[in-house]
C-alpha cells in the first residue's frame, strides 16, 4: 500500500520518483530524433538552391548520397570512400532530394507519434497510481475525517481533479525538453543562415517566453477559484439529492433554487473572467508570433535584393520559423499547465495527507486466520469526546465475558451507541482503552478486528451489488483461490498493476473465507446463507424478490423445463382446490381482462430499454397494425377520456398528495403535460403537436385495465379489435418491433417476465378480496412440490439492491446488515440499534432467534453487545447496561443492580492488577 509520504510536495518530484526510467528513455528517443528534425529544416534550402534555383549547364550531373570516412594522420589522412554515391541529372537530383525530404518528414512524424503514445501511456499509468494512492489514503482516514468532508467532494477530487495531474505525468519532463529542442533547432538553423534574422527571431521568442507566462499567472488564480467553486457545487448538489425528503416536506425547493442560482452566478462570473483574460493572452501571443514573419519578409527581402542573402536561405528561414510558433505556443501552454497542475496537486495533497492516518500495517493483507478471543474484553476508563472536546461518553469501565449477552439501553445520545462504536473502532477514545486478550484494540490489525468482531447498525450503507454479494462482503478478506482463465492475460494485468503502483491482487479470484462462515466450500454456502437469513427473518423477503425478478438469462435448460412443469402443476392444483375462479390464464385467442391493453395487443411484455429508444406507439409496424385493426382512433379516444377523467378528479391535487398514489395511469409529473394536450386537442395545434399528443393519449390507453380502473371504456368492439391486431402481430412481426417486445408462448419461458409470471402464465382475478392469498398459497405449494423453492431463493440472492440499497425498504436493509454480521460467526457481535425500523414485537422475536443461533452456528462462546431500541427487551439478555447523559448508570445481572461507580473501580483494579 502507498504511504502518505509518497505524495511528494512537488509534482515534479512525484513524477520523477515514480517514472525515472521512462523519463530517461523519453530523453534518449528525443536526442535520437533531433538530427532528423534538423534535416527536415535543411533539405528545403538545398532543394531550392540546387535543382530549382541553381545554375545548371546542359548535361550537368551531381553526385548524391556519397558516404566517406575521414582517416587520421597516422593512416595517411584523406578519406576512405564507403559509398561512391549516385550520379544524377538536374531532374534526378530534384526527385531524390524531394523523396529524401519526404522520408525524413515521415521519420520525424513517426518519432512524434511514438513519443506522444509513450507519454500518453506513461501519463495514464501515473494517473492510475495517483488515484489508487488517494483511495488508499481515504481507506486510512481517521473516522473523524469523514465527519468533516462530503463524499461527493472526495469523489470529485479523485475522479476529476486528478485528471490534469495524471495527464501532466507524461509531459512533465519530456514536453519542455522536446519543445525546447525543436525551438532551439529551428533558431540554430536560422542563425546559421543569417545572424540578424536569428537575433530578431530569438528576441521575439524571448519576449514571448517572459511576457506570456507572467500574464497567465492571473489565469492560475482564476482557475483555482473555478476549481474550488466547482468542487463545492458538486458537494452541494449531492446534499440536495440526499435532502429531497426534507426539501419536499418543508417547501424549501425555491430556497434551494435561489441558493443554487447564487452559486452558479459566482461560478459564471469567475469563468467569464477566466475566458476573457485567456483570450486576451492568446491575442497578445498570436500578435507577437505574426510580427516576426513581417520582419522576415521586409528585412529578408531587402537582404536578398542587396545580394547578402540568397532566396533559398530566406525560404529556409521562413520555413524554419513556421516551425517555431507551434513549439513556443505549446511550451507557454505547458508552463501554464505546470503552474495549474502544481496548484491542483497541492490542494489534493492538502486534503488527503494528514498526520493521524491509520498505519498501512494495520490494513496489511493477511492470509492467516487470526486467533480467537478467549478472554474477557476489558474496557477501562473509556472516554469518548466530540470534535469540540465535549464528552459523549464519560469514563466507563466494564468487562464483557466470553459467551455473555449484554444489552445496553438508554435514550439516543445517552452513550450506549458510542460505546458500541468504540468496540469496533468507529469512535476514537479520548482517554482510556479497550483491551482484547491483553492487547489494546486500537493497536490490533484490521485482519483481527474485521474477522473476530462483527457489527451491524441501522442506516448502514450498501453500495450497488446483489444481495448475495452484500451478504458475503464481510468474508472477503484475501484472494484464497485464484481465478481461472487466460494465465498470460492475468500475468499481464498483474505486471501493469505493479507498474502503476496498484494492488496486483486478483479481484476475480475467490475471496470468500468459507472457514469463517463455518463451512468447507461454495457448495455449502447456500445452506449457511439460508440459515442466517432465517435468523434475520429475511429469507421470505428474498424469495419474494426472486419471484418478482426477471428470469436469469443463464437459467439452465433443465430448470426451464421444471418451470414449465410447475406451470402445468399450478393449474392442476387450482382445479384440485376449486380455485380457478381466482385466476385467468393467458390464451392467444382470448382477451385477458386483468392484463393491460398493450399486453393484450402484443400478447407479451414491452421491453423498457427499447421503449426508451422509441415509444412502442411510434414504431412503424405498431402504427400500421393499429390502423389496420381500427384501433388507432379507438385508443386515441380512450386515452383522451382517461386523461379528462383523471384530471377532473385528481388534477387539482398536489403532486405529493397521498391520493395520487392511487393513480397508476399517469404520474404526478405527467398531469400538467396531459392538461396541455387536452387544451391543444380543443384547438388547432400544429401537425407535429397533434401527432405527439395522439401518441401520448394512446400510451395512456395502453395501460388501461377495466376491472382495476373501472371507467367503462373497454367494450367488446375494442376487445375484438385488440385481438385482430394481436393476430396480425402473431402472424408476422418485423425484426425492429420484435426487439422491443417479448411475447408469451404457452410452451416456453418469457425472458422478460418475472419468475412468478412464468409459472402463473396469467393474471390474478383481484376482484375477489381473497384471490391474492389463495393464489399465493397454491404458488408456494407448487414451488415446494416441484423443487423450485431453491431456484427462487437463488434468483432472489442475485437481486440488485441498488445504490445505497434503495431498492430495499429500510427494514429489509437492516435485516440484510444483521444477516451479514451473523454470517461472519465473530467472537464479538456488536449490534447498535440494528432493527430500529421494525416494530417492538418483531425486534423481540429477532433477538430471541439471534441469541439462540449461537449454538446452531457453532459459536456458543460468542459475546453479544446489543444496543436496544426498546429497553424492555433487556430481560432476554444475561446482563443489562443502562446509559443516560453519557454515563453508564446501571450494570445489572441476575444478582441485582450494582452502581456504576463501584463496578468501575473493581474493573479498574482488575485491569491494573
């Protein structure tokens, strides 16, 4: 892992230390390229003064490409001819010199191409290294640091603000060397042709190099201000997104708009000032660059007329000077880039480098299983304070014995939660200590704390991942089994990671510590997951998620056959129990009253991803089929009636009104759009508006279900027209439309439908209150009988929880966190109000299951420290601690209650002894 001091104060020192061999290689290639650059400048003069402007007698020839080796005096002097050259006439000389010039131009271009690619790769490697180091530093931030910074700001710095810093890595040394050598070669060539013209060119170049960087200093200050305000804006927008519930429940959206507008106004002022000054500097730079050719034409022309300079030299000087503005402009831009990057690098370093970082040794990778906690956990004089020094927990002493279940209760902020956080090192001790087997907790490596202590709390954050990955996340400590696949590709990946200073650990390997979960391998993982999910009362929820999830694309053929058999068995069970009245099966020849109009037309499901590209109602074949079946006007009229009715009833309600939850045909955000469409329908709008509104009304009609919405809009004529349209689509469907829908086939799986819908192959007749319950009973029995319960559970484990687990309810998130903590089978289980979203009775039942699960999981000596949401549940535990105002006021056991002071004194004496 990278250490903090590897972020050198100077960006040049950082780049040189991490890319010295590559920078030296760039210098070597650059030196080799200079002669070729000089030749591309010299050859035009030879071409003009030789075959074009030179005095050639008829039949005169010239020898080209002769190569000889000068001999020293002791060998007789003279030259040793290695190649006599080629004798050519005037046209031949012109042709070969021109081809030679072209050759050197191509060679020079290839050098530039190679150097650019090499610098680009080097810069990307340094960018990868820097970002990895910054993330490494974030992982080692002290806990208090995360209270001072916002996540979006940190991510913005790592993602965006490092971009120019990394890009600078490949050009830090090579670019100035390359550009100076190019400009120096050009100036040297001009001086060789005429000293005075060289002096003029050199003077203008010197003026540009001094004046322009000074003028650009102001740009640096403006760029820094722009960067800072943009970073703050990123953090502020992140706060707005996270604060949406508060904004909407307090009517502060307009204040947020005003505050955001003020910020954007300041950013606009800074950016406009930046661009205005930038273009002024460019104007001055370009002006200076154009003055020199004027002097060359004037003074050089005079020298040619006066016979003091030949025309070939003047052409060569002008050609050479044309090569100067580019390198000079890039050199000045590089200097500006350098100052800007150094400023950004300094700001990044200031935010990420600090003296109290967690040591890299604490987070060192370990393949060894840490020793178990065999003795009491001693808490001695532990005091926790906030950033201002105010006590959150006054000095507290107690012992937690192996196998003991301790309940901590008290009001929020009373102190119990801070003790729980201290036990897992999420709160730093202001004084005192926590000792585990004689070792201070704050000195133990993460390999011990992360494997021997488990933690769950309400509000625990889950990144976007599957439920399965979220559960086993606490078991991923080290790659125990390497990934299969191409060994050469894997080795190349490792070499590239090392070259960039990154971790070369294989993320695709098997990181799961099966032994920690009390199992021998992946084949037993399913059973263990089911066991802990049962304890957390989350297994049924996962099964429901599995039923409602899409059928996996990689579902085995054998399982697909079982699903189809289950579909048939489900119908048999309906008949056996007399429950057919509660269910309506899909039939290609019959209209399904409990499916939407669109589902009946296409006899399937419209794919959401395809609808984003083009609405189904706007696709050519759908338009044609609707017109042929006579549905085009019928659906348009139905959609208008739906819009008029819904808006008449709900149109005046606020978008966040609870009554709007009952409207599933249009969202609150669409109400205003449909109001405008109805107004246009009453007048003569434009043709494009009429077409757009027509499709919008048809989309509204597509979602209509008569038994649910009960507007009396669906008659037998419309149903017949729908079946006619369906028959046309079943007979022939264009490839374009086929990619937008997934049709139901009686003897096949529909990959776009949920697992449950693939078994049911129909709809619940929900006009009966008991229908859902009865169908669910039959479905569950069918799953058990056909052995598909396991499959449903597996699909549920693959459910994507979404960013922050927002696709799960708060209660489900808390159950998931608890199950993950249980799966680790840790020696110390710390639960900090883990189920606050559940009702008291559900919490009590879960506590009973967790306490009883220790025997089933083989961890009878596990110590549990549980901060309760309901104090009355403390009777279920071996010991009860009560906290109030930052003090432990009660430490109760079966023998009664002991005052905290005497208990503290006893523990202090034992620890000291």
